[in-house]
């Protein structure tokens, strides 16, 4: 079975199926490959079951016209969302980039907020959650208890929004289809 191996200073071995439908094994630095492959064989039923589920839940990649429409929407709506939430978080708005990231819907650097256009395939509450989440990272650069307290104070329903981000896939939204013809 093909898989991607990521070694890091960790104590446990884990498996995940990514949005690209590739199996990823995360393993401790010194773990022998034979032990990793034995674990993968042992978990073959789990892998098969979750591969089928992943294939059913991952939408097809948008067409080029649909992708461009999603980018236009992101560039149009994100500045207003950031401007609306930044004062509530207690930060100044930062420049925004729209990226094509597949696994990260948002990220924050010292000078810029980055959002994937793929975020706009998610429900509106998930989009807003990512904006607030990234703005909170301007003040708190980690996922410490203080970060989650700040987020909860701003968005008491953040867990439901995060769950919508993780589970709700829209096929290309109707507005994109209408805009692209």
C-alpha cells in the first residue's frame, strides 16, 4: 500500500487520510519501517473503510471558471469580514492573501492573513470562524488555553462552526455555477 511517511519527535504512530486521498503515517523518529508497515497492515480494514468514506465526501475539484469565481468572492468578502472582526478581537486589520492551500483554510504571519479560496466551498459560519480564528492568532500565536478562551469569548458557537468546517462539503455553490455560466 502506498503511503506518505512523516517522522517527528513523537511517541506514537498514527494514520490519517488526507484530502488528496493519500494515506499518511506519522511515526517517531527511530521507529523501524517494518513496524510502521506492520501497523498499516493491522489497520487495513480501517484504512479501506475510511478511504471509501473519504472518496464519498471529498467533492470534485472545481473547474477553472469556478475556481476563479471562488477567488473573486474571497477577495471581495474577506476584507469586510476582517475589518468587522478585527476591532472586536482588539487588533488592527492586516493585509490579506487568497491562496490555493488544500489543507489549511487560514494562516497568520507577522504581516499577513492568508485564506484559501477553498474555504468558500464551506458554509458561511465556517468562513467566519476561520477569520476570527486567524485574527485571534495575531495576539496569541498558538493554540493554548488562552487562545481558546479568547476565541470562545468572541464566538461562543465556535465549536459548531469548526465542526461545519471539518465535515460540511458543498459541491460548487449555486452562485458560482450561475456566475460561471
